[in-house]
């Protein structure tokens, strides 16, 4: 093996551990990411001119606009409908997202970080993303694993708010 892929065993719920694979830094370098230098350079420039707080505001503003569009589109929809739409959008953006609730707990996973270089230098983007997910899903969102910390995915535990649960029950009634 040339060091492009790392693997290990991981326990996921009940049953035998599974093998998980992820690209190493060397493996990531095999895929063109020309945006990294330009985007991180631009963010460094903004940080230098306006301070780190401006970077946080920039990320919050970016996610807030997207959240408003999705909240309008998904008004009064149950969390499963919101998750399907959110996963489709995230996957279109390169995050390789999926969700699962087979064990009774809702889990959202992003198997790729489309802005990894930015997230490593500016973790504020990850905090803004979690707030975005909370707002769009009308749920409590807790990050369980994080790609920038060496995990093979960013995984979130989703707990629907009471209002979201009520909307789901309304949808299920005849």
C-alpha cells in the first residue's frame, strides 16, 4: 500500500466491529483541491484586515442565508423529510452525506469534508455548520466525531425538538 488509505476497526452499535477506510493526507493530495490556497488566502486577508470575529460572522451569514431558504421550503415538515432534503443538498456540495435511524437514534454523517483546509484553519465554520443543522432540522444537534480530529466522518446525533415531533404526528394522522 502506498499510504493513500488508512483503515481500522470501529464499533458501530450492536454486532461485530466493522472495518472503516479513509484517505490519508497523501491520499487527499491525489485529488485536485485548487480552492484551498485561494480560499484560505482570502480568509487570512479578511482576518488580517477585520479580525477573527469577522471570519465567524462571515460563516454565520453564509449558513443563515441557506437556512432561511431551507426553512421556508421545509416549513412544518417532519424531521425525516428535512433530513432527506438536507442530505441531498450536502451531498451535492461534496460532503457525501447520509442519515440513519435504524437503531432508533437519528445519526447524520458527512463522509467527506468539502472544505477541509478551511475547517482545519478556521474551526468556526464547523460551529456555524452545527448551528445551521440545528436550525434547519428544528432539532438538537450534537457532533459525535469530526474529520479534522482524525475521524473518517463528521457524525451528528439528532434529537428532534418537541415542535418537530408534533409536526410529524400531524403528518401521520389521517
